[in-house]
C-alpha cells in the first residue's frame, strides 16, 4: 500500500508485518461500515487552511452500504459469544466498583466533581479490556478490578484536562456539560489531579490476592502509559501540531501515545495481575497496540461522518480546528482499509491463546472497528 | 492556651496532648525571631474585607533581637553534627537523581517544562526528610532515593498547578517566572500531570533492594497524601475559603492537607522503605504531622514579614487576597507560640529513637523557612549557631 512507506516502524509496525495467519479464515478487509454517510473523500494534507467539505453528500441507505461493503469484505465468522451481554455485565461491575471506590465525602465539591465525570457513562472499554486480559491468562475479575477502575480514572482525568479552556476547550462530553463548565476550572484541574493520584493509590491499596511484585510491575506499566512517554506526550505533540503540516508519522505518534498506550496498559496490567508469563504478556501487548491505533482511526472517521447528537460530543471539531486526522491524511477509503488491516493484525496475536478465553478480545477488536459512537 | 479549644482533634491533636517529655531539657517556648519588622498584630478573622496593615514597622538590629530571644529561650546544648554538610550533600544527591530521572528527551517541550520547575532550586526538604527517615530506621539513601525524588516531583507538580491563572495566579516562583508564564498554560497543566504520574511510576520501577510489599505500601501512602484526602483536599477547601469567615479548624484542615500530609508521606515512605516496624512508622508519622503544620504556620508568618525578594515568591499575597492565615486568626505573637508548641510535640515523638540517630532529625527543622536574616524555628540549635547556619545554608523559600 502506498502509504505504508511513510508509517515508521512502531516497533513491529502493523502494516509491515506479513506473518501468516493461522486462526480464522475469511478475514475482513475493511470495517463493516454500518450506517456511514458518504462524503467526498478528503485527500488534503493536514494544512494551515481549513479543509473545505463538499456538501454534495449522499446518505446511502443502511442496507445498500452493507451490501457494498460486504461486496468487498467477506465476513469473518466470529466465535459464538454473548459479547453484548459480556460487555454490559462487566461494565456494570466496573460502575459499581467505581461508585464504591470514590464515595461522596468531605470535601464534597471535589468528590462531586470526580464522580460527575467518572460516573458520567462511557463504554468502560479500558476497564473491561483489563478484566478480559486478566481472565484470558487465568486470573479473575476480582483480581483485576482495582486496576480496571484505575484505567477508567486515568482515562477520565485525561478527558477532564483535555476539555479545559486552554486545551481543547470543549463544552460537551458524553452528552453532558464538561467538568469545568459544571464546577469551574480550578475544581476541574484538581479533580483530574485527584483521580490520577487515586488511580495509583487504588491499585496499590486495593489489589488483593496478587503477589506484590506483580502489583509493582502493573503500577510501573500504568505510569509509563500516562506520563511524558505516554498520554501526556501524545497530547503535547497534538497541541504542537495544530495548524501545521503533519505527517502520518506524527499522527501515528500522537494516536499511539494519546490513545493506544492506555489501552495497552489496560490489557498488559490485566495480564500481569492475572499471572501471565512474559510471552503471553508481549502477545497481548501487541494485540493492544493494534486495537489502540484502530480506536483512533475509527474515531477520526466517525468525527467526519457523524453528528454531535449521535456522538454525544462536539463533532466536526477536527475539521474546524484543522487537526490532523487519518481521513484528512489518507482519505476516507484508505483510512477504512488501514483500520481493517489493524483488526487483521490484532487477530493474529490472539491466535496464540485458547480461542474460548480469547473470544471477548476477538469481539472487542471487531466492536472497536464497527462502533458508531 | 485559649486557642487550643477551637483546634479540633487532628487525631492526636498537637495542642491537647500533655505527654511528658523525656528527652532534651530546657525547651524554648517561642520561636527565635531574628530580624522581624514588627507590625500591628492582626487580630481580625479571615473576612471579606482586606485587612489593613499598620506602617509603623520597626526593624530591630540582629544582635538586639538575638539577645531578647536568648532571654526567652534557654540555650540547648546541641550535639556536634555536621548539619549543614548533611543537608547540602543530601540535596546535591537528590538534585543529581532528579536530573537523571527526567532527562531532556522527545517531546522536548514537555520535558523542558518538567525540568524547568523540578530543577528550579528549592530546599529539597521533602526528599531529604524521606532519606533521613529511611536512614533513621536502618535503611540507606539508595533505597529511598526514588521515593525521595517522587516527593519532590509531587511537590513540584502541586506548585505548577497552584500557580496557574485560574488557581493562585502567580507570576513568580522560587525567584523565577512560573511554569505557565514560561511555557503556556496547556504545557504547565500537562507537565504537572506528567510529573504526578511519573512519581508513582518511578517509585515502582526504580526502587531496588526493597521487598515489593513495602514498595506497594509506600505507593499507597504516597497516593493518599496527594489526592482528594490530601493535597487536593487542602487546596480545594483553601479555594472555597477565600473571602469567607474561616475558623482555626478550617485553617488547620487546609494546612494539614496542603502541606503536612506530603511531609508525612515523605517521612513515612522513607521509614517503610527503610524497613521500619509499625511502631517506628507511627512515631515518625506523628513527628511529621507536627512539623507539617509547623511549616505552614511559619510560612504564614513569613508572608507577613518578608519581602518578595527575600522570599523568592510573591509575598504579601495572603494579605491582598484576604486568605485565612494563622497570623490573621491569632495574631503574630500567638502564631509564633503555636509554632513553638508544635516543635515541642515533634521532639517528644523523636525521643523514642536512639539519640544518636536523633541528630539526623535536626534537619526537620529546616522545614521552617530559613533566609539570610535567619528567621528560624530551630529549637535544637544553640542561638549562637544562627548566623553561621542560616547564612551558609543561604536558603530561600
């Protein structure tokens, strides 16, 4: 593929690997698109001028879209697994644990602010991935729950800080007013700090029946995903890139750090706590890297194709703010193909594990690729 | 004392304890004052109006002040201990470790911002306390160093965030422009986040030759000191209190959480990492609580009595912003007496430990801001040591 030459080796670069696949046949070659509205493909580079969007968009009926996609992409028969139910149940457990971990207490304002954002909804992707990875390698939900909560706390704090006026300046998040809109900027900053700190404390203090050395490893892993070699690094490069020419390399760096690394930490911490050996840990790490990048590619595509209402957050912002995105850099079609390639690679890593235990993770990759919000 | 009735039990409330003191005799009863400009005592409560300050200040010559202090404070014979050297050496090691822990790397801007604030100077009180506590219970500096660095990273991140426009809105810190002034608000926020996160990562990843369960305990301790039951709690209540009537109880809550808890964590983590048993850990914890509150009382007093230049940060802000402070609530004299009482209590906890090792705890006294004019609350020092110690420390807030 033409664009593969500009993507740097992200360790084992996803697009450059050609390892043969032993597991499922009939791999999908693109994301099952569902309900996309088709826009004129944007082939402009991330530039200093606002990208103009043609208004001659055609909304294709859902059926027609699926048929055209299915024409290109043979479906993968995923193993039968009650994925929706699994997600719902695990998310419910996570919500209960989060609610319990940060009860309303003095000082009320800060705990209110923390809970407001933490319990605002959200798919709980990271916590559930953490639990799933733990179960994949033989652990159980209870062992992973504090770490799973920590993932969500960190994710939440990054959203709170990202939404601040001096950062992305967002008014809406998950369909509600952002934290600083509700509580003021100072409280929002402090709520983020408190969540970040508590996440580490929680893993250390609340993880039971796990050897301390594994807890220490998990904490080190989590820290590396969040700081100036992780989340923060991605955000700072993203901020610096606004309005400038951004290569695919920069974009990949941003997304890997902003999104992928925390997903990776969720999965790897789950595996560590569940008792995984080194080989297993590295396999799930690679899986996570694929779905991490996938998450953002799809997010970019959705931002172009969905309305604010459907997304629950301010859509079209990337266009307005002239941020670099995959559709901008590659065009929508190639972005979708890239996404498909990532799913492919993710599946290859999972092939190492027992298919039944890996079922949630197979479905996860598929879910991330085909989500609508 | 009259004001003891309004101070709530902070677990074992400092002022309500009456345990007898077995260690050193001849305890001083007030803070050696040094070179104060005397203002009209401010007896107003934290209120919605700006407190007016009398301009009839009197600068007393150093010698005269020292003599008057000597009348109040009987001299304490101090065991010989190369205190200055100890502080300087430990701080140097900490600085080297910090420099190594966060090297300049991609992305440059964020690492530059982190290093700017982290390596801007400062007394390194918390890291050195951490190391000293570790050594006190039989550990060594190397074991405690990652945790010691973590303390400073957290302290630094709290300063970066506190200085932000929407918070305290400070332009100066440690004599230099604040982080957001140098790098912009977004970078300052992110630099703080990165330092906070890295502090935990560092303890987990870099602590060697310590059993993992102790590392886990130290991390849990650190987390509790920083979050919504610690540093953040203090800051949020402080913000909410501005312009309102604030009781001594609220003030104590603010200072315990904003300042004392991190000092406590520094000492307790050092002890845990050094291998302390539960009794020792609790003793040093209580000690730390005293000096933690003491730190802030003295800070409040200094804000009233010093200029920005001497302090290295914007002084008089508490007056202008009408924040609640100890001098405002009690008056300067009672604030000083309260400080003396805290030192008293701190000493009582230390009496538990081997006296020889006690010497290491003289550094606890450095948490009281020391400047070239030697305002100091160092009760274990002979008065005559003042000029040499403080001037050679050359320490500024």
